[in-house]
């Protein structure tokens, strides 16, 4: 359940397993939610941790990733590159996370909304081709 959300949490570049473990401990200790919800949270946290480890191993197996394929803010391989009005290219997950906290272009500080992001299909195809070649 919620597979796309779990993957988004695991790959957003800010994931920290210790935070989720601490939250689970607090939920158990304080009993603010029933045991079934604590178990569901534990399951969610474990799935996200497994996805994070898998994603980290996948990136490590790729070796030296070309700079143009890396998100300039979190320095991780872009999965869905988008072009900002300023011309900078970042991963959609990274900029979406940024926009939740600050509705501005992180490079120019100009106002920015999600609908202004332009998918960069050409770069995405190059990244996918490069990744496929690395797996051969």
C-alpha cells in the first residue's frame, strides 16, 4: 500500500532511517495511537528503509555518474529531470520537496510553482540509456 509514496520518501535525498525509528519508539512509548497503527507505521518505515538501501546499492553499482545526470541540489542521480524557468535542471522530487517549504527557485529566488516545471524528456532518455548501458 502507498508504494509510490514509500519510494518518494526513500529517494528524496533527505531520508534518515533513524528519524523513523525514533518516531516508532515515541509512538509505542506514548501510546497516542493504537497498536495496529504503530504496527502499520513500523511496516511503512521498514519498507522505506529497504527501498532506500536498494536505491543506494543501485547507485553505487553505477560507478562514476556523469555530472550532468546529477541533481545539483542533492547530488544524486536524477530520475525525472525538469527544467526550471531559470534554465537550471533538477530532479522533480527534489524541487517538489523544496517548493513545499519555499515557493521560489532555489538558484535565483524568483517565485516558482510546480506548474512552471518543464519535463526534460531528452535528458531523462539520456539518463535511462546510460543506466541501462551500465547494467550490461
